[in-house]
């Protein structure tokens, strides 16, 4: 298995991409192609005395920054991201991981690697911790202007992902909304509710309010990109705030510090569950080959887990499963 890694364009490039790749080669037994400025990448190997076994460096002198327009992926053909996407398209790797410009990655993946047949739009689909398990948010920012049919496709693809990757036999699909009643929300959400309710291929549990998401009322939360991104960022911020507040409580004075000794294991487990870096990045759901968008500020742990996600996508053949599901949807349309 070969994983293509875009080594540039993120906050901690290329250091984090190099160290995480070395660890991934050792733990997963995969080969990795690091795409980026060769001299900078080699300096990281040398400075940390890291082995290059199983890792090939593919030189790309140009970089798409976080400030570049998404369409720049077509103009900066010698950038690490454009080269990585071209390599994935040409079969030079089995999956791609990038922590670079989200918009450029999405546009490039759509234009070059292409969407699965029948998929109207690809979506950002991160998985978040909830009470009792995990939940996928789809879409979390790729498509601000959606149609009901697009949200229906997100529901189908998200269900396939959660079933194959996380072993949930019948994933509960919820439509993120401002009320549980069928008539709640904008016209988009009212019409989407009708489609999801009629779709026998998914386990639709109805509208799910914001407070119900972290309580684990669904396994797949369907939303337009604007709403989904608000949910994601609020979730991340709340998780960080709660984690820091718990730490403050137990470090307030000598008594609370002593009390912390008795619950330290539980505290560590809680903080680990609330840390998005433990899960990794977000899959570009609907693209014909595995593409993972890692957080732009990923540290080694976060990027390593994003590579782990890519490996899981390849090993579980989730893309062919999604293709089959979308073909059935198209035939039944």
C-alpha cells in the first residue's frame, strides 16, 4: 500500500508530515510518498536522525498557501498539492493525506480525481466523539449552498462509511435541525426530511437538535456545509473549553490536586476522547479515491492518525462500497 502525503502548505510543514510518516511506515507497514520541497524535507530527516526506509521524496518546489484561492490548484501545477492529486489520479498511490488549503484540496480532488459516478458534490465528513460512540458530520464546510438531493446523498454515503469503517450495522441518520418536528427548519430541510424519510436504504431517525448531537442521538448528522461547519467548530471549541475547565478544577489547590490523583485515569480518558487529534482528519466523501483532509494545525499525533484513516479506507474498500450504494440510488431514482 502506498500513501501519498502532501508535505507542504500547513502550519507545521514539513516537520510534522515527515515525523508522522516515519511512524506510520513503522506501525502500518505502508510505503509513503512525501511530496514537497525536497531540500526542506531532507533537512527534517537529518535534524531528527530519522530513517527514510519505505519513504520516497517527490520534489515539488511550489506551495499552495492557506491564503490562496481554491482554484489555484489549477494554476500552481508544480505545487505539492497539485502534484499529489495528479499522482493519486494516475494510480501512483492508494490514498492521499493533506493538511493544506481545504478549498484547493476539494476543488483539486473534484477536478482531477473526480467524484464517484452519480455523486453531485463531494463533502467534508469529519468524525467526532459523542456519548457512547462516534458521529460523522456531513457536510462540514464544502458546500454552503445545497439541494435536498445532495443532502440525501450525504446521508447514504455517510451511512456506508460508518458501517464499514466503524462497524455500526445500521447507522442512525439524523438531519441536524432547529427542532424535532418534521415541519421545522428552512425549505431545504423540510424537503430533505421528506426524501430521507422515504429512503429505505438508510436508518433515518428524523430531525436532531444541536443538543442531541453530542448526546449521541445519531451516528450520521446530515447538514449543509454552513450549518455543519458551525457544528464542527462549536464542538471543537466546547471540547477544548471543557477539557481546560476540568484541568483548572483539579489544579485549583492542594485539596483538589489530591482529589485528582484518584480520578486521573478517568480525566485522561475523557481528554483523549475529546481530542480531535485522536481521530485524525476528515474524509472527502464522494471522491472516487481516498482523500483525507488533516487539520491545518495538525501536530504529529493528529497527522499520524490522519494517515491511519487513509490506511483504513484502503483496507476496508469503503470507496467501492459507496460506489455500489450510489449506483443503487441512481437506478432507483
